[in-house]
C-alpha cells in the first residue's frame, strides 16, 4: 500500500465490500447520475458571470486560465483521459479556498472520491513545482525603486529589503505527535515562516515545523540548512518582530517597549521617546507580512481548518497556497482581495499575533548566543536604519 492509498483510507475508510456474500441479492446502482457533468459545470462557470468563478475559487477567469496554461507549459501536469487540467485545477481550488470536503466536490463534478483525491495530489505537486518559479528570492538591486514608491515609512528604513514573520497554520497530527504540534493557542498547528517583499509577494516559505517551535529556532534552522534562503547583502536587512533575534541582516524592535500598531492608536497613544518611535515605525513597515498572512488565510480557508492529510501533504498545501497567492498578484492587477489588504499600517496583526512575546526571552538568548546576536538594535535615530 503506497502513501496515497493509506491517506485515502484515513480520510474515507475502506470503501470496498467486506465480503462477496454481501453483494448477493443486491442491485448495483450508479452513484453519479447528474445530467450536468463536471466539464459542463466548469464551462458554465468560465462563460457565465465573472463573479461566479471568483466566488467559487477566489480567482478571476483570466488569471485561472493563465495558471492552467502555465502548468501545462511547464510539463508538470497534463490533461487526463477523463479530466482536463482546468477541471482538476478548479476542483483543487474549490477545496483549498472553501475547505470543501472531497465528497462534496465529487458530487458536484460527478467523479468518484478516489478520482478527486488523485487529481488533488496531481495539482498539489504541480503547484509546488510552480512555487519554485513564483516564490523567488528578492532581486536586491531592484528593491530600492520599489521602496521609494510604496510607503512613507521607508525614508527611515531605506536599506530594508523585506519582512519576515511566522504564522500558525492548522494541522492534523498523529496522537503521538500532537503535543509537539499544539501551539500557543492550544490548537494543533504547524509553524510556517515566510519572507515577503513590500508589494505583498512571498519571496521565501519555510513550512513544516511543529506549532510549539520557537520562531527564532525556525529562522536559524532555515539559515543553516536551506541553501535557498535569501540572505540580504551586507548593509541590507529584513524587519522582524520580537520573536526573532536581532542580528546582522535582521532588525528586531526594542523589547520592553510598545510595539504592536493597535497600542499606538487612539488619542494620547502616540510614540514617546526614541525607542517607541523606532518600534512604531518598525511595526508599521513589518505590517506587510501580517497583511500577506491575513490575506492568505482569508483566501484559503483550508489553512484555518486542515483536513486529516498526511503531514508531508499538509506542509506542501501551505507552499502551494503561497504560490497561488503570488500568481494572482502577478496576473490580476485589480484583484479585489488584494485591494482590501493593500493599505499600509492596517492593523492586521490582530488576526495573526498577540501583544505578548511569542517566544521566551531565555530561548531567544540561547539561540542568540550561538549566532552572535546583539541585545538591541544598533540604530542611528537621525536616520533610523541599520548602520
């Protein structure tokens, strides 16, 4: 029995008859008997009102067609004898955007549950392969122009090239591993770390760590073990929150001072002193990664309630969703969901984070001692960027 067969039985049980005697005297009846096939339903979505497809898969028609065309061009997937790439893609997107159950999708598109599971796996592999193309490291020599065109906060962080943060994605773990996967909110989760540019595109995704994993530990593990980690050039840096160490290339806020944006809102809550002012500007700039995570979970409901897939597939689902996120950003200029999350300094951290530190100071200090990390940002407050 291979992994796909094992996963199918975990999800749906053994659908075969327990004994041949049970079939005696029974009449087999076709299960999928709708007059509208899955192909016909897909054509109705593609040729109907534009909102129908968007509400179904959170993607407009042109972006969907370009995605399917690119997957075929890359030769990572091809049309099946029964199901086209477009039909397989729309079933995959329906599952991840609405967290629809496979049986529901099988009924709507008039395929067997096993067929839908197989097509889901095909698309997942293809989209993870696509991720190598669309989730790409920053082109640091072009970052400066992007910085100058995006936000009023960049004059103080002119050498900043992006933001890094982690988010907790729903997970389903075996009983023996659940303790390690129970995050700070007691739910079973995986810790997904990502880097993004200031145009809300993911430039790096590191998924699969248990929910209890320390943020700084995940970052240092990625730096040490992943050759694809996009380290910033000398003199450049990412902005990170207090859960990460402050070291060359990574600029964290001052601890013990106000940091989250909502704590600066309201009358009389403006920053007081150089440290609070730095934290406010750091948080306002780092807010872009929070908005990316907020949008990602708003578009892909499966990340908030993961079905019981194998752990390896759960990890790849997070990567595939980030790849789709980037594809939509690249090919849909007027995507309405990006429009809702595009405003700088939107307090999206309330969705993702908490005002308390997500990692203990002791753990951060232990990790920092190994990497040569300083205790506080080295900042010139006349310019407010790393020397």
